[in-house]
C-alpha cells in the first residue's frame, strides 16, 4: 500500500480543524439554499409536465453513470419531460449537516432538491412514468461514493489534509464508516418502493446486462454500466420510442471533485481484503445482476496484486 507524505501543510490542518466550527453555519446555509431550490425545482417540473406530460425519470443511485443517460435523454428531440433523482423515499433524504448520512437499513442518504420533491410530485402526477436506472460494480460504487462525496460526508473533517493521510488511516475510515451494502439496499428500499415492483424478483439477462419491465403506470429500463455505450444508445432510443436520442457518452468524472489518488490508494487496500470483496460480491443485488462467472471475474480483478503500486503524488499545496 502506498504511503502519503507524513505531514500536511499547516494551513490545510487549520482549515480542517475549523470545519467543526463551520458545521452549524453550513447547516443554516444549506437549509436556506435547499428550501429555495426545492420550490424552484418543483415549480419547473410542474410547468414542464404541463407542456410535455410524458415523464422520464433517471432514478439511479449516486455515482452509477446516470449523468450520461440523463444528458442523452435531455438532448433528444422527444415529446417528454426528463428529470433525475438519486432517491425519493424519505428515509434516504439527508436532512443536512450534523446528521448521519446512513439509513437505518444501511443505505446512503443524499441531499438534493430534485430528490426531495420527487415523491410528493409522483403522488400528484397521474400519467405514465418511465424510469431509467443504472447498475454499477458494487465495490467501484463504494469507492466512488466514498471519495466523490467525501467533502460532504465521510471526509468532511479531513478534506484538506486527506492527500497526506496515512494509507492505513484512509483505509480504516473507508472500511469502518461507509455503508458497504448501500448499492444493494438501494434497489429494495428505493427503487422497489418508488417504482412499484422489486427488480430483484424480476428476470434479468446477466449476459446482455439489461432488462425492461412494466408495472402499472410505470415502465423501467435497467442497464449495467458495462453495457457498451452504443448498445445503451440503442436501448434508450427503443425505450423512449425516440430515434433522435444522441449517442451516450461519459459524463461527470469522479476526478472533478475527489483527488484521483484517493481511489487508487483504496483499491490497494481492497486488494488485500478478500473477505471484504467476497462479502460485497455476495450481496442480493450483485447476485441478481451478475452471473456467478461474472462475479468471479470481478473478484479476480479487485484482488489482483501483480500490478506495481504507484506512489501517491506529492502536492505542492493544500487544495481548498
């Protein structure tokens, strides 16, 4: 496992220490900002569906490449309204700073105005809804969510100094604080209760990597993110009945928010933990969306130790 530099710059340490003092201020700020954004988002969605009542919701857990399919659907010249939410159920909506970002069932909680308005809107909306959801390798999901949302949740009090954090401490924070079953919990606690059927009880072609289903007034398209982009594009055009859906392309790279070396250092820690890999790959959703052979290949990939470890970069200054 690679080692970080021994000591973070003084300014970075001071700013992380001050985060404790800043927390209540941030809580008030977020409360005011989100309330305003929620009202604006609800007004916009009602106006959009009044004009285009065919509703398409990209309902997908955070960091599952949902932005790529969202952008493609938004850019299509279709007669439908497109929106997105990572969560809709109240248990998964994070109230704000100072509260736990983990649900009682071991799922992730999230705070976004698009999420908070979604369930009340759906209860009042009487038309057909098409849902698009993405499935991601559960370990990659955990690493990506831990690092990408670290500044808000898991690494809030370490964000400026995390580049210099010893590898053992970083790994301990990941294994000890993150809800590692979250990617599986999402399907039963979020998708099933919002869309109206349990996808883990429905057929899924693990070789193709996708499935379509209908339940009441809802239709759904579920795709693994390893499905080739060309195939994703074809599926979206068929599902939305819209030939103008543009090519799906990668969006929202994790490196935009999280230092890239954090993920690399966590991968080295995971490679030394076959018990962890086996536990995550045995989760109900993972067993449903991947075959035994596919999961065996995923296991071998995560536990591969033949590649030489890359040393952590030596940053010149702290990042704010």
